[in-house]
C-alpha cells in the first residue's frame, strides 16, 4: 500500500523539481554552477513527467507545460522556444481552457479556486504565446476571436474558496480595488492589445490595411487608454515585473510593434515614434541590469537586438535634412552604448549570442547618427569589410532572430546606399475618404468596439469593469469549440535540454 501511494504522488516530484530548476535561472546573475544544477534538476524532472500525465486533471498537464516553457525561455535555441510555446498553447486549446462554456458551473466563479486556477493557467499561457509571437513576429497560436473565457478576477489568493467548503457558501463578495494580481491583470491587457496588432500584421491583406492610418490610430488610442490606468494598477514601489518601469517598457515595446520603420514610412512619423521608444527601452533595460532586476532570457536578448537595430535603421533610412528633433536627443548615443553593453553582458551568458553582439557593434560604427557638413560628406554605404562580415553571418542570424522585419533592416543597411533623397511617394498620405472606407470595411474583424477584446465581464471587480465606460460591450461573441484529444500528449526530451 505504501508503494502504491508513493507511485500516486510521484507527479508532485515533477513540479517540485521543475520549480527549483526554473528558480535557479531567474536570478539576474546566473553562475555556471547554477546553470549546471538547473539542467540536472530538469533532467531529473523529466523522469517524473509521465506520472503527471497519468493524472486525470488537464489543468495539471497545462501547468506542466508552463514550467517547461519557463525553463525553455532561458535556453539559447529560438526553434526550441517557439516549438514548446506552440505545444503549450495547443494543449490548452485541446483541454478547452479557452472556452467559457467548458468551465465548471459554480455559484460564484469570481471566488472559485477551481475556476480561477483554470483561468490563470490559460491566460499565463496566452501571455507567453503573445510574447513569443511579438519577439519573432510570427502568428499567434490561437486567435482572440476563438477565446471566450474571461480573464481571472481581481481577487487575492486568500479570498479564493474551495467549492463545497463553508467559505464557498457565503454571499457574493466584491473584490477589493487592488490586490497582488492587479498589476498582472494590467500587463495581460497590454498583451491583448499586442495580440490584436500582431493578428492584423499577419493578415495576407495587411498591405491594404496598412495603406490607411485608421487601424494604427485606433490601436494607439487603446494603448494610451491602457497606459492611463498605470497609476491605478501598477506597483510603483515594486522593482519586479509589475513595477511601473516595466509597464512603461511594455508601452514602448508596443509602440515599436506598431511602427516598424521602412524607407517608405520612416519620415512619415514612424521614425519620430520609434527613436524615442528605442531610447527609453535601452536606457530602462540598462537600469534594470545595473540594479540586477532582470533575469537573462533568450527572448530578452533578441528584444534588445531588435531595439538597437531599429534605432540604427531609423538613422540609416532618414536623410539628415529630414531628421527631426526626436533624432537629436542627447540620449541617442548613450542608448546605443547601453544596447552594446547589454548585448556584451548577455554574450557572456551565451556563446551563441556573440554574432548578434558583433553584428550590432559593426553597424553601430558604420551608421552615422547625425548629419554633417559639406566638407565632410556622408559615405554612400557601409564599408566593404563590414558588409562582407555581416553577410557571412546572415545564415546564422536568420536562424536565431527569425523576425523578418529585423532581418530586413539588417539586409538593407548592409547592401543598400544610405537614402539621400525622398521620393514624393514616401510623403504621400492617403486621403480621408480612403481612411473612412477602410474603417467601414474592417470594422468586422479589426480591434474595434465589435472585438471580443472589449467584452464586459460577468463578475464584479474584473479588469474590464474598472474602465467600462470607455468600451462598448460585445453583442455577439465569437467562439469556436475544440474537442480534446483522448491520447496522452507527451513531451520530446529535447525540450529544455539544449546546451546553455
């Protein structure tokens, strides 16, 4: 009997071991010994994984995926990270965690431990999925229109009740305005805004959509509305991921997501928005590194590469005579040095990051930041030596970065002349009538008042209720039911086992 009871409890060993394996990697200054111990713990956890799947609880299985994903984020393998995140999200869909109609029917879902755990697990998976979609600029694994489950409620752990207990029979309660999960809810809403942006950019007809300024202006409005709640829901005193500085970084990252510069749009406001956002991100990230407040994530490295390349590209693509005051900030050179320093520090963590560091440093030396005098004319393009080196690294960069926009900017800066004149088409703005026509044709699937993003919650104190007057309810929700696969979905052992 003792042996049978021991076999039944082995699934717990997986979670205990994996939590320790992940925790070791979350320290800002990870030592070689920490990495080795974490990998050893990971290998031990894999021995207990089958016992997790022997349990009937699908939420438990999804939590196992979440831990594998958190461990994988610290591994220098872009392909592995994308694969495990996709597997995690697909399992959540198979388990129907994304569907409101699949939730347990309880009297008070806002305070139900079972319901709220399901929601927290799903939305945690959702946030990681959107994070990876943004880093690599790839489609989301499930579109927002297929999600009907509400966000978890603004209720602290101590107020969640076990169904059937005396606490669950109390009258309907109203959550307090701010709990320890309030900052997380605030950040989740930002992920949902980013999700709408990514979904739009991934559309096959995005060029037609992007010809209008309507969709981008709408998303900017939603982003600014989200930022206006910063003081209410962020944790000003915190130095963790829920602090106001981290939320400010999320805002600037979303600005970059919305305004990916090209030679055609960089002088039409995209540069003016991208340059300050890049500067703020680089300077804030440097502060985090100095204060030892940030873990060393592989996607975090790639985000800094994207920020530095975008900043350089704006100066490369914008002729000196068209560089506005945003380009003249004294913090621009300092921000580039901060990017270089961040990449150098992260390259000490991963030898695989060295090509990213070196390519950025080469471009930083070649791209002039400001216009110069006629006696000292600007070069036509970067040097042949730099071009040859960067081109030799492009196959490796392509497999690591994967982000088509970042790779495009690197290729253009490497192979094309510095733009010196602007064609009239670069300044062409679509007429107002065109914007109105686009707004009418896209209202059914863009992030508008008809979008599930603006659905009002069914329980008090939810995230959307805090500013309900700003949004209209969804009249006809869009849902899609998925059947669960009866077969046990196992993990290949390669997940998280790459060399660090």
